């Protein structure tokens, strides 16, 4: 069986009003131009930002918690979105700084793969995100 990749990932956020503009503005320059709405299984609206080959869904939390999000609990550790070039990573890092987002590290090269260039940062709910470019090398 063959797969073409990840179709979509859904994230639960504390406030659609705050998170939807953040993700829309973050992802649009990376090719995520279409936003669609779908009803979730609990009646909540899921907003899908669709890009090159995949979508990222945002839905508002229906269960509240006292503790902040902890990426070392069971669940998502971080989400990496690919940029077409190092310049794309740099441009999104500049946007993150201007938007007041917390940058954990980068943009810089990391030893994960040859030419791996990324910026790691947090969304408004402190979900860790990454914008990455890895050049395609000839075999």
C-alpha cells in the first residue's frame, strides 16, 4: 500500500478568535490559502486551513483544564510545516518576531538531516511549532 503523506492534523486551541488569525497569517505565505468549515463530532466548528497536500484543522476546546498545555504528555509534541526555501523560513521567523510570538530557537541549521534549517516557536496556546526547509539532494 502506498501513501502520499499526511492528509490533515487537527489542533485544539483555547480560543478560535485568537488562534485562527495567527494560523491564517502564519500559514498563508507557505501556501495555505483556503479556509473551510466543518462540523465536528461535538457540534463544534473545525476550521481547516488547506495547503500544498495537507490541511491543519483548528477547533476550540470544549474541555477546560487548569494546567497549561504540556507537549511531554500523551499527544502532540510539535508540528512541523515545510517551507520551500531557507528564505521562506527566515521570512516566517521575521513575521513571528513582528507578531510577538515566542521563538524557542532559530532560524538555524540543525543536525537532524543534511541542510535541515528551521525555526521553532510557540502558538498562542504554547503548542510548539516549527517551520523547516530541508533541501532535496540528488541521490
